[in-house]
C-alpha cells in the first residue's frame, strides 16, 4: 500500500517537474512547481517530518510561489508568445542525463550507514516534531539561527534597494 | 517497503530535471523556478537521510536551506524587476551588458 502510494506521488512529482521545465508560459511552469512542492510535502509526512511538510507548504507553496506569480503578472510575461523559448537542448540533455546516471549509480552502488540516533519515529510521535526541532535548533544550532536572521534582514533591505526606481 | 534509496533516486531525477531547465530555458523567472526545484530535491535527500539515520541535523539544515531560498527569492525577483525596467525584457540572452 505504502509502495503504491509512493510510486503514485513520485510519478506526479516527476510529471509536474516536467511541466516546470517544458511549459512555454511561465504561469504554467509556476503551477507545476506548486504541484511538485505539494508532492514533496507528502513525502516529508511519510518520512515522519510533519513540521517540515507544514513549512514546505507555508514557505514554498505559499510565500515564494506567490512572490514569483506576482512578479510574472507584474511584468506581464504570460501573454508574450516567443517562438523559441529554449536554447542548447542537445548539450543540456546530454549533461543532465549524464549527471542523473552518475547520481543514480552512486545511489545504487553506495550503502547508507545504519547509525542509530535517538530521533526515532516513536519519539517524533510521542514528544512532538516541533519540540524536537526547537530543542536542537536553540541548543546546537543557535549561532546559525542568528546568522540566518541577519541574512533575512540583509535580503529585505537589498530587495527594497534593488526594486526602487531611484535610491 | 520504501527505503531511503527510493527517495534518493527520486531526488536525483528531480535534480537532473532542474539542471536541464536551468541550462535550456531563456526566461529568467523560469530559470529561477528550476533552481527552486533543484533546492527542493536536495531538501528531499536531507530529510530522507535524516529520517533514515534517526538524527535531527538534516532537518535543521533543510530549515536553513528554506531561509536562504526565501532571501534568494526576494533579492532575485527584485533584480529581475530592475532588469526589466531597464531593458523591457526578462530574456537571459539580453543580459549581456554590465552597464547601459
């Protein structure tokens, strides 16, 4: 049952990714990308990471995709019909296919170590995923967390400065 | 039974598709969306390995990847608006001058 579900969602994810890279209109690409994000959120739930699924939907499918769609519609890109919207298909296909085969071969030949940690599925269900993430983030990863806040501040200021007509 | 190898294979396929999109498309916003697709496939690898190794570190890393992606979206789209205002186009073939 779980296997069938996995293959179904994986098929939808790959098909949506195909829409992202092949649709001529950017709006269609954006909708395919939203579909891929939802499929990945389903995988996160299957992998016992419900909080990650929630912020995947809120941050990616909510915030970032709304921003991208807003810019597409602000620049009025949906109506432009260019004859050629791609370039360099042959070499790009060779490069990406070679990369995919190398990656799949590494996955097939490699063996993941079976190190046992203390964040089991049982712990996630009994303690709660958000609490476990919070404990880790505010003890071990406190400095990267603060640096991420500075990064967001810089990004806000940079976006305003770049998008203004004259500073 | 679904193992971690299934998730990593799916992630490799999605990453290769994102690479293809980045290399072939002309529209800068679509290239940006393909980069988001690649970031998401890497996130899937992190979370599947984190779940397999029963550790929390991979999921914290995904959290920071999402932070960087949000910052990148804000700055990148502002750059595209500034570029469109100068050249009336969002085509990467038109981005060939450092200064007008």
